[in-house]
C-alpha cells in the first residue's frame, strides 16, 4: 500500500519569477529542453498570487541539466531567473516519517502539543 515515492531527481527550482508568470509560461520556456512531466507554480493560498518560484519536473535528468545550464541567469520578464536543482526538504520528509530521513542540524524538534511554541508568552500561542 501507500503512494509511490515521488522521484524529484529530474526536477529544477526556478526562482525570481515575476508576479505575472503562469504555468503555461514556464511550460513554454522550459519545454525547449525536453518533455515536461509537471509544473508547480507556488501561490499564496489566500490571495492566489505567485510567490516568485516554481518547480519544473522533466521526464529525463539530462533535459533538466540543460535547463539549469541555459536558464540560470537568463533574463525573463525584466528579471534574472535563478534555476537550480530541486532540493528535497529533509525536514518535511523527517516530519512525515519517511524512513532514513533526518532533519537538518538546527531544525526544530518535532513533538507533541506545544512543540515549537515560542518561549515568550504572548507571541503566537495562548496559554490556557
């Protein structure tokens, strides 16, 4: 059972995107390097505005490599794009209980109720 593990080895992170960038824009820009599996443009849940970064997953790792080499530093929509390899979030993986995943040094420890609560009263958490 369970969902298959996602393979992000051929996924790149594109950042410094303008607010008007769409998924279609990214597909058009990146498909020159090879077939794309999916595009995820990060948006604010409340406003729907883009957060300025996206993930583009290619079918082939060498297509992703070409994208990183050619688009990192590329001028697009009056901004300079930053394109780099996607880094799996070890802290999220560890929190979800992924076997072998460990939180990076300095990451907050996961725990029960109140874990990660600010140490000073009146900042974020109400005392009961």
